[in-house]
């Protein structure tokens, strides 16, 4: 005989799956943000290192406009202008790192301090509610079977032992 409350259990399982997937998406988003922060720090560090070498007299890295300069399409930039441009790029990249660091810290705090705790409390409450519902439905089914058993000429008291212990089995 199939479980008459299968729909309730299925709905609880589906809700559980959706909530777990939503939490996984939140964790994945935080992980992606952490990756972006790492990449921005790496780029800022490389740019800072290159700028330090250029200031010390090293060669300025190519901007990819060499062919355009040869053809006269792009103007030749002097060393100081290029250094100034690199400094501006570095300042922009450092600002990006700072914003990403602050955003990551805030997102992490919200996820860890609030959302995970809320998620776990909700899971416990949902499990208790499902368990109580299941126990209640089991008891009603057992009572219905006892009544049916009694209507067929058997003693309902022989079946009542099953009814009295049903709700406690699920706690």
C-alpha cells in the first residue's frame, strides 16, 4: 500500500533541495568574489612591480600600439607621460582592490553571521514541522485502520496498541 502522505514528504524534500541550492549559490557567489579579489590584487601587484622598474630606468612595457605608431596613426608618447599613465592605472587598480576587499568582507560577514545561521535554524524548524506532520498523519492512518478493523468484526483494542505509540516513534 503506497504511503498516503507521500505528497507531504515529497514537498518537504523538494523545498529542502531548493533551499540547499540557494545556499550553494550564495556560497558560490562569495567564492567568485574572492577569486575576483585575488585576481585584482595580483594585477595590482604586477603593475606596481612594473612601475617600480620603469621608475628605476627600466623599459616601459609595450601598449600594443607599436604598429599604429609606425604607420603614424598613434602618436609617440614620451616616457614621463607613459609613467603618469601607468601611475593612474595603478591607482585605479588599487581602488578596485579596496572596493572588492570591502565588498567581500561585507558579503562574507552577512553570509557567515546571518544567512548560514538562519538557514540552519530554518532547516531544524522545517524538519521538526515535517516530523510532526508525518507523525500526525501516521496516527490518523492508524486510527482509521483501527476503526476499519473494528468495523470488520475484529476487536479495535488489539489494534489500539499501534495507535498509542505512533506519535512518539517520530520524536
